[in-house]
């Protein structure tokens, strides 16, 4: 069947391996922790739509989120990075995250109006 022939000819480089993806995630999280002040980790439970994730939040509210295999890995990774770690179901998200998101929305709107 010619319809499916394209799938067989893909190069292996088209999709990163699990190991490469894991290393890229670790590099991103390490860089975030190294370049921000007061970073804390919040482990988020899996949902019907997403798997377990870990959200890193800096003092100013800037944040990043990456998938982790399970909550234990998220907790261990945060300890390895030397940052405090919390279960978001118990603590909730800090107010500074919402404040940072609001500031970003305002800045995007200003830039859009300036064009």
C-alpha cells in the first residue's frame, strides 16, 4: 500500500530517543535552577490528559513545567537539584505564579498595541 510507505522511510533522527529527551529535560531544569533565584519545585499529579509533571517556580513567579515519569522521580530530581519540593495537591500554587502570568499578559498586550 503506497499510502503508508512514507512512515517506513522516516529517519531515526526525526524523533528523539527517550534518553535524549530525558537529558534535554534535565538540562533545561538545571539551567532554570542555575539562572533563577529561589526556585522551588511543585510535583503535579497525572490527569486524564497529562502525565505527572514538575513545575519549577522562581522567586519572581517565573515558571517552567516538564513531564516526569512519576511523582517519586520528580521528588528525587528536586532533591538532586537542591531545591525545596512540594506536592501541589497539598500546597497549591504560590500566588507569585498568578502574578507573573498576569504581568506577562499585560506585557503581551502592550507589545501587541505598539505594533
